[in-house]
């Protein structure tokens, strides 16, 4: 038995007179004494982030209600930590909004800025037991839990100082036929009952394309995956559960626009031209609120860099931004609930689904699997599409990057950032068609360059936002002289941050646009 304990599913429904069940109870009682403890009913709401960060970290979090008490219980297994709550918590909730304590501090680096969402709920009856040795000393605390969603489960927690005897108890239990130590969990059973799968659905970058697959069919499947991401993030964006819903929605929209731009000729004639303006509208709709989100998320760090002004001098500015964000959110929600957005989603899905018909499926494989079969209508198969678009995206990055300098106009660095995004989207969306040895280091180095360019762009956007709202606040009663002076210092510091990011971007681009990476592009797009 580990220090955190032992868990298993009991092989039979425990009888009322023996919570452990006949076989397990007999095995334990052959060497130890078992005493009854309290029985209670507990309602659990299982929690995780939308992208399953707790599950990925091997954690299980439950909000429990029983006997009038509210608690947060963080696992895994029997070695759980419990935090009693003085008042009910309403979900979804950000970790920062939870009561202070060790449990919140454990969750903070895992969940980050993502909200904790209900993923399943259960009602269980829990029977507490103590397992004693011949000297009547408690060596193990046991718990038998029954719920409608899973077989009875036994949890054993060793008492400090009795690890060896606790191990004997676990050995006795594990030796009973049909006992499956550690098989599944109450959360796994609850998710199965709810028809949910940990990790959710795979995104478009996980789609496995075949080299000889028809180019329209391949692109349609990728674009359908992106549409799934957009639609999956709409409810969380509208409800404003956390800022990452809008971010992920925007990334899926940007990837869609880039795919239409770089590979739209692989789709039936007129499709890209018809839908590109609609996705531009959707991107423009989401921009103002996202710009405010990034500034507010960065606000504490920015105010922490002030030298002359005090961070409290910017409280009025933060409140002003939050009010403005509320107005932008209302505009965004209207757009996402509009007939225009609904029509776009339905028409786009119907158009893409039509491309998945047999007539848009496999292209003729009359040569090497990734030979560049092309026609007047564009590449005929997925390999040719992936190869030509990767080379095109790479050439655009290199061509534009050659003209950047520390004192280059901001628009030049902004354009390079967009070209780098397009290159990364091609590498990720068509990733299954490129050799991993060439693709992975390219993406890794590209991310570093993008981070520098993103820091430059964020500093420029934030500086423009501060200036714009300084004008709007001039007549506001809360806009004191101290606030205006602090905003001025903030603009100056953002300017220094932007210049530093420009220098780093130039250096990083020189490290990225190398013969080695050019060879990687050649390897990724070569024909056998």
C-alpha cells in the first residue's frame, strides 16, 4: 500500500450487516478487527477545467455537500485533502474566487486562469470503518462508498506508524477473487454514466490525414474540426466563465481564415471567396473584448513595474476598463446569438460536409503517395496540398522577415507576426503529413519567435488602449490627476517594453530563418 492508500472496487454488493461484503470482510477479519463508524449521504459535483487540466495532472476535485456541510475534496485516491467551506460555492468558479487555503494554492498552478466547471455529479452513501490490530490499535481507516453510477468501492488509508500492518490489510483485500485494485474511480464511473470522456474531443490538429487523400476532403475535415472548436467555445464565451473560451474561439477563427487564404483553392470554386468575409466579420467581432482581456490579465504585472506612480493610482483606470469590457461583452454576445452567426455556422458545416461525399474523397494514387499531383483546380491530394502550402508560408515569412529592423514600422512586425501564425497553422493542421523530426523543432523555434512578436503587438495594443481611454476618462469624476499621471507612466513603460520586444524579435528571427530550418522545410515537403 502506498502512503496515500489503496482503492478497489468490491466484487459484490455489500450486505447491510457487513459493509465490506462477505468475501472481503471475511478476509480482513481473519487477521484484524473491524469496527463500524458513521454512515452518511454525500452529494458530489465533480469539477475540472474545460480543457481537463486537473485530469491531465492526475488530480480529481469534488465539491461535496452532506449533513449541511460544504467541502472541496482534492484527490487522487484515498490520500485526499479536504477543505471545509463556510458557505456554498456556485459553479463555474475561478480558482482565485475560492476561499484561501492550501487546496486553492495546489489548484492555482494547475487550473491557471481557467474556470472550474461541473463535469459530473453523483450521490453516494459512505460507510466509515476502522480496522484494528490485536492490540485494538487502529491501523487503517476504511471507507465503503456506494452510488448508483458504480459498484461499491473500498478505500483504505494507513494510520501513521502502522504502514506494515496496513500493507497486510491491503494484501488480504487484493487476494480476494474479482477485486481489482485501483481499477477505475468513482469519477470515471460518473463520467461514463454521463456519457463523457476525460480529455474531451480531439481538436483538428489531432486529425490523421492520408497522403493520397483528396485535398478538398482533407481540408474539409480540418475545417470541420475548427468549426467544432468554435461552436464548443461559444457557450463559455457568452457566459464569460473564463477568458480562455474567447481566446480559443478566436484561434479557431484565425486558423480557419488562414486555411481559406492559403489553401482555399483546394475547395470547390467560390467557397473560400464566399465564406472568407463572414469569418473576417467574426474575427473583428471578437477583437475588442479580447484586447481588453489581455490588458486586464496583464494589469497587475504592469502596475507592479511602476516607479513614480503607485499601483493604487490606477484603480480607477482598472474599474473603467472593466465597465468598458462589460459593454463590449454585450456587443459580442449579441453577435454570437445573432441570426448571422447561426446562419454562418449552419451553412459552413453543410458546405464542408458535402465535400466529404465519395466524390470528394480519395484522389488517384498513380505515383508516390506524396507526389505533388496538381491541376488547374489546385493540388489533387493532401500531401501535395500540405507541401505546397508549407513552402509558400515559409517563403512569406522569410521574405517579410528580411526587412525587419529594430526601428521598423510597427505594421511590419505585425505583418510578420501574422505570417508566422500562418506558417505555424500549416505545420499544426497538416502535422500528420510531415516528418515529426522536421516539424517539431520548427514549431518549437517558431513559438519562441511568435512570443517575441506577440509581446511587441500586445505592448502596442495596450498602449493604444491606455491612450484611448485616457481621453475618455478626462471628464470622469474618478479620473484624478494621480490617475492621469500613472497612466502616462504606464504608456511610457509599455513603449519601453515594445522596443525591447522589437530587439528580441529581430534576434529571434535571425535564429529562426537559418539554413538548418530551411532544410527542415525541404525534408517536410520532399517527394521520395
